[in-house]
C-alpha cells in the first residue's frame, strides 16, 4: 500500500501536471514515477493527436526519447568491456583507454584526435562536434555502414573546444557493432532490453511492432504548437538519439541501472558514484559516461544562472534529457528519495530545441507567465518538488481547473 502522505503527494502531482499541460499548451504530457517496489504513478494528459482528440492516456504512448538513447549506447560499450569482448581492429579486449582512432580507423589520425580515448568520447571530451546531417547527407541520415566507411576527418570541421557531441555517439554505435559482431539495433534489443527485461524500448521506429506504431503520438512545433512534426528515419543515428520507448520502460531502465542491476560495477547512491555515474565533465551540470548529472543545490552555478530550475536540496539527480523535433523527454533518479521519474511531452517546451526560431520567444514567455502564477515550470524539477511534500506550497499551488484528475489507484 502507498502511504497516505505519499498518496497525497501523488495527488498533488496529478493536479499540478494536469494544469501545467493545459496552461503551457502542450498537446500531450506523460509522467511516470517508480520506487523500489515498482510504478507508483503513471498518468498521461492531453491528446494523442490534436485532430483526432483521442486522449493520450488511452493510447498507452510509445515516444521518441531523443538523447536518452546515449545512455543505452554507453551501457552497451560498458557491457562489452565487462564481458571481455575483443575489438577486431585492435586485437585487444575493448577498454576505456583505447584510442578512438584505433577503434575507428576510417577517421584517420588528425592531430586534434591525438590522445582521445573511448572514455573521452563517452564523456563528451572530444572536439568532434555535432555536424549537420541534413546538410551533409540530404533527407536521410547515414546508416552505420556509411558512418563506418564514408566519414573522414577531412570532411569534418572540429569544434574549437571539447563538448557535447551527437556525432561522436553515432560513431560509438559503430564501435558497438564492430566489437559485438551484431548490428547496433540487434545488440541493444537482445543484449540490453531483452536480457534485462526492460519492457517496451526500441532502438528505432522500425523496431516497434507494426501493430503498436499507432501508439506513437503526434509531435508538434511552431509558435502555436500546432504544426505537426513528421517522424524521422534515424537509421545510423540511433546511438545518439533514435530510440523510442514507453515512459514506464524508460524508468525501469534507469532505475535498474542506478541500482547496479544492469552493470554491477556502475551504480549510484547518496554517498558514492561509480563507473558511468562518475562526475567527469563539467558543463551545465556534470556529465558521466552517457549520464547527465544535475545539482540539486541552490548555490550551484547552474541553478543561479537558470531562473527556471528548482533546487531540491543536496546532491545530484542522475539521468538524461532528450529532445527531437516535436518531442521532449527527461528521466532522473534521485538517490535521496529512491525515486525515478520520466517526463515526456509531445512538444518542445525547452528553448534551444525547436526547429522554429520564433518558438524560442514564445516558450520563454509561456514559462515566465507560468512561473509568475504557479511556480517554476521546468517539469522534472517541479515533479520532484511535488513528490517531496504532502501539501502544495502556496508559491506552487496549482491553478484552479474544472478538469477532473484521474483517480489514483491504491497500490
């Protein structure tokens, strides 16, 4: 049974989320909360598609997870290392200290890649940059075979400083294929999703069973969040951002990972970070190996600079965000509470991830107005804040709304 105090906190969250989805004009919003015993909250708000009006909760949505895909790629490489797989080019067991130019010989040996290791690539400590696949490859992103054989450093202009890189993670998908002897999508499906009983997680849209593809809701963009965004053929870019999954399955993945149930040498608690969860690269928070860490402390420089972030106490939240045109996602584990939360929306509510420049100002204004009425509107922070109290704070009291929330069942 869920305790009365926890039930009240979940009811507060349900009321807040229902109001947030309507106020921000987001067509669809899904939130899942998991504790050590399983799912304690699983609600969707809004619609599957604005034309059909079908409630999102009725479709049991499967959504793009964007850059949360990077955590799976990192897990694949850590698993191959732990299992002692040999890389066919180096002839050695795969290691975090392997030079990236030896693992990807087609890159050549440009000076700016000297000394760059697999560990550096996983922690975004390279100058590989993000690139523009539309410009370089036309309408279709490259396949892993194209990444393996066709990309040369002469074709790539390195970034001035090391930083976050989608393109580097796409190349890491090639390392997974070469080391495992399996196609990247097959390795993820069999050796991670099925092996660890994670549930509905797919490394590409085409991997979703055909009968379930209608469960993928429509994504939206544009100044009024009314322009439909078509689904992309990610192909070889699955390793950086092409996965799909149900929010409940994604929380299952991060929860098991944080507790060392997927990789025993990689876990997190309130006192210790190991393996993937080490704080390695600083930048808007911390980056580990395929993991983002955000400080909960009010004096953290990021929190001081970001007016929409809610400090939550001491320590870090562990997980990853994801954004692709028309969709946004975020999953975090809080070691203080033992809760894992996934938040998905069918619109880009975070500035910087929209394909329409006009949307930047629109989103900023909506967030500002919402903050003035109901509190700070970054969803992940607010979800954890609501879960931490049995009474809504006056500053964050939900706006009155005639829409009735879905009753929460007893656990």
